[in-house]
């Protein structure tokens, strides 16, 4: 997928899940089972008083939202935006053994922490309150966590990490490890994604041309924008390669609306299964082929145009040059590439000890759009257009969270509370980061001109604006 949690940060500090102390992005999960309280604990040692120094350290002072603890005590306003429930003292033990973001991530995934109220507003309030430069706050919070655990009588060995945690083995961005990382994120189950994504089954930023447009119509609008930028409206029967084709939505749109001959590739077996079924149901077997294949294994195939929508985040900075060189080599002269990807200023690698890195997008990387343009040009593309859809992605994520919450019981029945809570948190936090501009989303259009510089591109953008 295409959406990541990132953090407000000082220039040059870690981003997108690297900050070890960004607790404000990891405060949601199902309620856990409280530990038995120490029989020697005094009334003055209520959880709220014991944990006050830690909460104030993480949030830069008094909390802007209510914090309620397993013993019934609480901190913060009772009439605010919402409530963060610390449902079990296991949360403190997890933070002790993995200070900062990883401990907090394990706590919410395990069900020790949850949020009541508007999750977007609660996360935003905590993020706004937290100190701007939290690079070392995880370690600085350790004494406060240790003191609270001692005072509450909950010192002990760490609970085991939740089963949803993953650390893919092998060389980073090798084909085998990439396949494992993709499988962790996308092989959650087609039924779950259908509840979240809706009928379009499109896991990327939609395009809301009108404020009242439905999510399904906005996704069709995005697919049509890609088709027009690739010039498919003027080239019936053009050969399109859709890299990271997901459940086949872009392939189906291009074939139905413009008569394209499409090859879609993905590393997710469940996506292939459903995409092939959708192609068959649409009667497009002669136009659309869906493959379980790495883009690096296409060999000598040639295409007229290539779309890459929401896949580039899995490529990584070290493989970016190879990626664009490979795609350039698959295109005929005059061919076009549309690269649609999340970006962030200066780029960032998802930390191995972060919430996103362990539970959502292992090995994910977000690159600076300027670096993307430079890499495309070095690979031989002439870059002809760059467009930001940042605000559209926030609207998309709000729609996905609403879908998930509307289908909550069914989603939990399919994937479990831990994974459902993980997706709710990461989508809500990502929406907030698109709103703030910490995350961006860009479509970059490149063309392969002939030896004389002819590009066959239109003179203006009127064909797709």
C-alpha cells in the first residue's frame, strides 16, 4: 500500500516511523486484560500519579486529551476531544523493555492501549502538544517508565511481542525479501480490503474532482487521469504494463475505457487470485493478463506505456536507479511512464524498530520527489509533468477509516482486533500527516523521446487537466 505514519520533525531528524519516541502515533488498540495490582500498593500510588511524569515528558506537559488507566484513575481534561485508555500495566512493561515507539506499538497492537473519540482529532492534539525534536526522547523516557513501574509494582519480564510483528529476513530489497514484505502487508485477506477500500478495490490515492464525489467515483477519476497522462485515449490497443497492479482496478479501467492491452504484475498471490476473477467476470481475458511476478523478471517484453501506482514505496533508494532503468528498458520509443508514489522532503526509511516498520510496511521507503525526477532523467526519461495530490490522499484515508469503522465487527472477525486496530491507527495518523504536509503524493510523468528528440507529447496539459 501506499500510506505511511510520519512525524513532525526538525530538519535532518528521523522521519516516518524512525523517531523512537513518537508515542502520539501509537495510542490505539483494543482493551487488554488488566494485571493484578500489587497488594502492597498504596492509594497514593494510583496509576495516574505514578505515570504523570512519563505522560508529561512524552507530551511536553499536561495532556491535551484524557488519559484513563486500568485502576480507574486518570489525567487530563474529562471534556476534551477524546480519551486514551491504558487498559493494562503490560503497556508499562513493554515500554521498559523497548523504550519509545516500539514498546508503545506493541502495547496498542496487543490491546493494552486504545482511543475513544475522533481518532483524527485525538492524534492531532497529541502530536501538536509533543515536543518538536523527539529524537532521543525514547531513552530519556526510560527512567520515568522505570520509576512508574517500580512504584506500581509491575516490574517483570517483557510480555512476548504480538504475533502480528514481522522482521523479514534476507538482504533488504532483494526479490525474496520484497516478496515477504509485500505479503505481510497485502495478504491480509481480500475480504478485509474490500471492507476498507469499497467496491473499487483500489489501494491508492483517489482524485476528488468534486467535493461530493464518492470514493468509488474518485478512484475512477484517478485511473482516468493516469490513462490520459499516458495518452491511452489517443492510442486504442496500446500495450500497458501496470507495475504493482493490486486487485486489477487500473488494468480493468484502461482496458474497458480505452481498449488497452494490459499486463499487470504483483507479488501478492491473493491479489492475483481476485484480479484474475475480476478480469474474467468483466469478459476481458483477451485484453488483460494478471501475473504473480516481480517487475525485474519481465525480461525482453516491450510496452507502449507503464503505470506504477502505489508500488514505488517498496523499491527503496538503493534500488531506485535500477527500477527506472528497468522500466525504461521495457518501453518502446515514445513510451511513457507514470510513477504515482508517496513522498516526503529529504526522503526517509521506515525504521526497523518503528510501528510502521514492524507492523505495517516492513522495508518501506519514501523518497523526495526531487530525487525521483533526477533518477528518472538519469535513466533516460524526459520528465514532462509533476503533480501533487496531497489533499486528495487525506480525503481518501478519511473514507477508508470510515469504511473500516462502519464494518468494524466484520473486520475484526476476519483479521482480528490487533490487525484491525493497526490499520485504523496507521490510516488515521497518515491522513493527519498529509494534512500537515509531512507527507506528499506525486504523479511524475516521463517519456522516452526518439533520437531526434520527438516525444509525441501534447503541447499543453489540457488533455488531462
